[in-house]
C-alpha cells in the first residue's frame, strides 16, 4: 500500500524542506528539488516509519484487549446482595 500525501500536506512539506536546506545547509533549492527530496523520503524512509507505527498500534491494542475483561467486567446477578 503506497503512502500518499494530500496536496496540502505535500505543499507544506516542500516548504519545510526548502526552509531546512536554507537554514541548516545554506542552500537555496527550488520546489522541484524539494519535491524530489520529499518523494525520496516518502518512498525510501516512509515505509519504515509506517510499519513501526502499525507495529506500535498493534502492540497498544493487544495490551488493552488482553485486559478488556478486567477493565469492563460487570458482576452478574448483583441486585440481591448477600
């Protein structure tokens, strides 16, 4: 499943990449170069981050589902107390 970014997100990331190059590397790059850097990051780095996020979410839900019975348990037939 390829990672797809919205147009707004892409524009904001391209602006951020341009700023990073200007501030940290003292290089002014245009939108085309920034877009190429973004596409590289999304294709090469993005899947690793995405897969880790999925693994983290799966572990989180597994922990909480394992404890579901104790977290949501209601005592039955509790009207008549002993």
